[in-house]
C-alpha cells in the first residue's frame, strides 16, 4: 500500500468536505466572517514607484509572502523604512454572493492606506493608523471568480495624519498591523450595533437601549436575545421579537431587565446581545456584542462605581513594545500584556492610541477601566484644519467602534498639547464637546502637563484646556522631566487642586524614564515609593496610572539605538515582559489590601492581620482568598481561606493552619484569580 498516496487522497477529501461546509455556511447563515490573514504578497516600495508603475493593477514585483498582522519595521533590512509598502491577495468570490452584502474589515492599517480591487481604487483611509475601518465591496467584485485585493500603505512622517508628523512617543510601525476579514450577510444588514445599558443601583434593575445602523429605513423586525455571558450561569434573561422605531436610518429598541449582576473590576459580569434581523419573517442578518451594566459618577470631586466610593490605580501599556512583533502583535501577546497589567493590580488605565478589540475584550472580562484617547500628542502638533478634520473623524470612528465595551471609562481627546494656546484650546474644547454629543453616557477629558503655570514662577493663572473636561488628568514627572525641586511637588499638586476646585483630580502618568534619567531600577523603585506616598497623602487625588508597564519601543530621538530596539526604559517589565524588581513594588503599592503581620496565636494556628487599603486604590474588598505557602509559586496547591469583606481602613484577622512554624508566604487573590499581594514572613534565626 502506498501510504503517501492514501494520505494525500484523505487530505484532499477532508479539504473538499471543508470547502463544501464553508460554502454551505456562506449560503445559509445570516452573517459569516472569513479571516483573510494568510497568503498576502508584500513588497516595500523604497523608491515610491508603485503608483507610477501601477502596481495596483498588476502582480507585485519581487514580493514575499507574509501573514497578517504584519509590519515591515521589525525586519532588519527595512526597519527604518518610512514610506510605502504594498500588500496583495487573491480572494475567490462565489457566485451566490451576488445578492449579499460583502464588506472588508481592516482592524488597523498604519497610517494611510489606498485599497484597490482588480486594479480599481475602492477606498482610502487617510491619517488614521489605529482605528478599525470597513470597505463595502458590493458591485466592486467579480462574482464566481478570483479577485485581486491590493492595499498600498504609508507610514511616513507626513502632516496629513494624527498623530501629527513625528509628534508621538511610540513606534512608527507601518503595515496592515492588525487582522483583516470579510463579512458576508444578506440584505439589509446592520453596519453596527450600539447598546446603552443604564443600571439602577438601588435594585440592580436596568434599562437597555439598542441602536442598529442600516443607512436606510426598511420594514424589519428584530429578535433580541440577552444571555449571561461570562457568569457562573448562562441564563437567557431576555428573548423577544420587536418592531423598532426609526430615525435617520437607525433602528431603535429599548426594554427593562431585572436581577442584573453589575460590572465591577473584581466582578466583570458581561451580557451577550444577539440581534437577528428579520425581513418578512426571514432572518437576513445577525449581529452580536457584549455589554456590562455599571454606573460611574463623579460627585463633589469624588469617584463612585455602582454607588461605591472608590479610588483607582493602574498602569498603562504601550503597544508595539516587543521588537519581535512591533505593532503586528498576535492575540497571544496582547492577552499576555493584559495579564501583566492585572499582575500589578491594574484596575484603571489609559491608551494614547486606539487598540484592537482583543485588548478591550480582555479589559471587559478581567476588570480594567480605560480612558481611550485620540492620539494627539506633543507641543509640535498643529491645530490647523487638516489636523482638526482628521482628529474629529478619528474620534467619531473610535466612539463608534468601541461604544459597547464596559471597560471604556471615558474618552480622551489628546495628551500634552499646547493647551494654553488659543488655537489648540479651541480644538481641544471642540473635541470634548463632540465626544459628549457622540456618547452622552461617558465622561471625557484631556490629559495635561500644564495644569498650572507654577505657583512659584508665574503668579498669573491662565486656565488650561483640561478645565473643560469632566475631570482632571495630569502627567506628573517631578524629579525627572519637571525641572522643579522634588520637595515642591506636593505644593504643586495643591495649587492644581486649588485652581480647579470641585474637579476630580487624577494622575494620568508618573514614573522614571531611562536612558534619559540614570539610576536604573533601584532609582525607579525609589521614585515609585515617593510619588505613591505623596499621592496617598492628598485626599483629593482620585487615582493614578503608572507609566509604563514595559520598556517600550519608540521612534522618538534621545534614545540609544537607531533601529527596532530604540526604546524608552520606562517599565516595571522589560520589552519582552520579563519582570524587574520594581514590578513587585508596584504590585504591593497598588494592592487593595495590606497584609501586615503573621502571628502564632494558638496551637497549630496562625493569625494574619489584613487591612483594606486607604491609599490608592481604595474600594471594598469582597470575595478575596488568602493562602499560606512555603514558596511563592505553589500557593494554589495549599488551602484557600476566605478573606472577610473589607472596606477601606477596616481590619480583619484571618486564621490559617500553621504549617511552617509561624512562618510562610501569604498570598491574597482576587475573585478572578489575580494575585493582589504576596509577602514573605520567613526569617532566619539570627534575625530574632
């Protein structure tokens, strides 16, 4: 018997069956998504000759085969190429797609792209390298044939983009940096779904308003099914077919729900929404999303989550930091970075530029509140009409794409701009106003490093653009980037608070950046301890975000390398996610509990004293567990002890078995499994 021939025949049969199943699915399902990440031809256009030579209408010359996501700026030969790159792929379109809605989804292309089908330009996305966008292919494709999709991508330092020119401090990786897919549905189909959940904290009831964008009104019904998504039960809590109301091509339905489980960073309860679009009783489309019911409010300068007084603490991660991947990070790396964030007790973060759905889905499911920003950064940024138009379009796209994520705490409209100059103040104010129009359910802010001109060098106070935000976000770098004595940082914070009374006040960045400031991780630890103790001494500081999670790649000058390893040494982990000693310091300082003492108090038993944190963060501890082990890594193999509910400042004694003669390593864990504190209570006899 020829085993190779048998194996080949079997493989062919499997392939044919798979194809049959695929085309059957396309024929009968209301909506299908097909990943198109493999088998892309790619070439760098070093001489910018592709347009003149009409590469969009022919086979790419000397192309290599790549897989999405992809960036050329991590490849040694072209790591410093900032210009055009070209991608091309064949896509077979079945005949039965002729009467369907066919849309191409690009999760991100950095920063400008022209899209061609069979040599014809069908779309362009200018100056927006991080937002997801869609290209409708109806009547632009050949049915029953192969179609040639070509994407020309530019990552130069032009002025027709946001971020503006070279005014940003992260990598400048060009390419189709996130996955792409085809979406096929019957007609009419929904372009998007926006779900607005409103929680009544008094009785855990809620209102849910759902909006579907169609572009034009049509006689439809909507079957809406709401299911507990990531909870212990998977109950269907709502199932009803409804006739929507219409306004400007959008279909609306709304209803009430009872006995809800609210979303909280320790209990990130999600609900899945499935909406089937019915025309003449026939299903023509199905669109789904997840939501969480939560309430975030500011009252008298204080922060409340679901009615509970809280203070927030966290860390920012700068995407693209791993030099093996750059911006073309696979899902596994993004999830790994999210876990590192949770490993240092992150419940509050911000993103300078928009991420893909994988990141926000992680935050939804693991409990991280995010301020998501338009990537306007730096004093070099212009406020001209071009930048204004691109920034407004980015804001609108960002809100539209991310609207349903419960992890989105607020919208940010820029970072460290010329926030006292008239033209920039007008742009910031207009972006803040527009974000409120787009999403009245969320807060909005601008991140400033000029909230006051300095009480000791300019007594004339000029309000900063950040004053128009719903709360204050201030980057604080006393002792490093700020040229003021460390002893005056506290007075500086006081002056900011006095200048904007009643505004909730958050520290949006702090940390130590090498190689700009020498001293290594030892100095980073000292800087971290000092600043955290300072913030915790100020009752008006509502939260803080440490910058940064990892050392991160950047194009920005002033670093030591001139290649893909150019970086800010700014993290508590290195570029690959390996922890530094400062990682554990940040974790303990960001813990919602303080483990203070371990004592032998009766035969065979330990008494462990635990406080609820009164610093940063500050919230009720509920559903936490404690372990006592002989090693850090094996705590899960030991007995779990329930930690009683603790409010900030409250204390409790947890009784545990004394297995190590009055010693041990105490580990406290969140309800979702992340370590919040791990302290060793081992000592040698000479320490007695």
